[in-house]
C-alpha cells in the first residue's frame, strides 16, 4: 500500500469530494481518482461510493477509522525527518572544559535554544584529554576545549586564546605590582590544577623555561582556585574571565608576556568536519559567539 494513496483517501473523506481534495493537494482530479482506484484494487474492496457526493462504504468507514493513527504518525514522522534534515531538530552531544563550561556556555546555549527549541543538547564537562578520547570513540559529536595532544584523526579549530591573570590575596606582598612577571612568583605558594589539566602543563612549561621552582598546592578544580586564594592559601594563575568580578579579599593582576595563554577552540574528528544538520548550526553559533566574546 502506497502512503500517498492513504493520504489521498483521508483528504477525500475530510474534504467531502474528489475535486476539493485534488485542489488542496495540488493534483489534477484524475490523479486522485487513479490513486483511490489503485488503493481499492490492492485492498480488494470498495471504500467510496461515487455519485453526486461521496459516501464511505462499511469497509471505507472501517479503513478510515483504523488508519487515522497511521496517517497521523506518518505525517509526524515526515515532519520530524524534515526538521532533522534542515537542522531544526536533533540531539547534539557537546563536550566542554572549564572555565567556558561555567562562564561562557550557558548564555550562548540559551540564545541558541531560543532559535532552535527542537534541538536537544547534552553537555559533558571534563578535561581536554578525556573529551578528546570521547570524541574519538564517538561518544561526543564535538567539544569546546584546548588543543589536543593525541590522535591524528582529530581536527581542532582554534577560536581564541584564553588569557590568564594572577589572583592574589588583598594583603599579599605582590599586590603593589601592577604587572607581575613569572619570576615574581618565586618564594610564594602557587595553587595549581590537576596534573592532567592543559593549563597546568602550559604553566609548568613556562616556569621551566624561566628556571623557576615554586612551592605548589594542587587544587583539582579550575573554577575553585579563586576561593582558595580568597582563603589565603596561596596565589593562582587563573583565566581572566573567572575573575571579571573578583571574590572578596582578592585582587587580580596582569601577567607580563604571553607565556601563559592557551588556544581554545572546537574539537571533532576529521571525518565529522564539516558538520551536518543541527551540529552545523550549533557550530556556527558557538564559533560566532565565542569569537565575539573573546574580542570584547
């Protein structure tokens, strides 16, 4: 049974005539008549009595009643597939690292979901190494993170450089300096993130190049660092966005040079780029929003 024949049958019943159904469907009447004839031939029973008007046979009434859910479900399926094809719906699995996960992404996703309410987005917050592995395994469609260090199958598009500042307690000896050099950190306890954190690795490389050895205290969360500084446990290099409004009892100072900057961008597999469907729309939205945000 052809679905077009089923749709035509329902349109005839709802319109009350072959002619009106043909007009609504933008068909010539002979096409509508032919489809009903084929439908009746396949079913082996008459559905519509022809005359000045139309009247359903008993078989026609039964067929119309029990096929309404089929038509409704098929029309919904066609609509859903059309939305998916046009990128108006779908499920996107997105990975993201801090601080973007907390400080940038919520507002960006809110704007996107106002424009595309049928798109479902799942957000995984983790480190770049973990997100890279998930992207490679197909568990995430793409990720927002720093440049990966593994897998030639990965494609990374940098969007901006994450800039860092030095956060110090308000009574700290370094408060009097407007711009702090890495060498100024010598002799002070530095709060650092976990060993797998790309930000920490970049900082350690910069310190090694300057031949600087520091007393350190590991704090597992990037977003938690400022609260440990507030408690007077040490100083920390943190992304500037996390201290747009500094915590009580802390002061942010610029750091000289560009040794502690991290490229941040969009990560996916080589085969996934360029994106398709809803992922392409989200990619364009994220790219525009993150590039604009970083330039402000």
